[in-house]
C-alpha cells in the first residue's frame, strides 16, 4: 500500500491534535466496520468563525492524517464554509489515499459536520 508524503507527514506530525479548551462544538463519529473513532472539537466565535479546532482519533494512520488535514482546512473558516468540506477535498489535499482508505476521509468529513451540529444544537438552532 502506497501513501503520499503528505499523508505520512500528517500521520507522523498531526496538526491540532487534542481537545480544545472551551470548545462549544464537539462531535464524535465512528466506523462500525473498522471500529475507528474520531472526535472533533471546535471553538466558534460570535461571528461564526472557527477560531480553534482540535481532534482525537482512535484509529488507523489514514484516519489520523485525514483528521489532521481536515482541521487545517476548517481553521479560521466560517461554519458554513466548514460544512461544505468534502472528504474528496481532504483526499485531494493529501494528494490521494489508497482506495481501501477512502472511508477514513469520510469519517473526517462526518466528524466536522458532527461538531458543527453540536455547536448549533447548543446554540438552540
Ligand atoms: Fe477505518 Fe481508517 S481503517 S478509519
């Protein structure tokens, strides 16, 4: 199985790893088949901009690399922009993933959406 340098970089040096203090949106998703779990923490300000983001992934290397890349892609963005993040965009930013690892990027997309969902619920939307 071949991984791109970008994937290996984000796997061995993950960005934004860990919980975010004062996060107002927390999402958790899992894949029943592989058993991997991904948690996403966002801190959204009054202008609905994601000021801080963090993740915790109990899973495979590709799940760690895609969650790391996803956090980089939504940091500083509005929640609407973050909602439009697709797993394909994450895969492209990583310059590709082996086909059997595409579901890991789906988990990253779902984790972002789940955190935003939680933020909106807490706000009473
Ligand atoms: Fe399931 Fe990677 S093998 S998330």
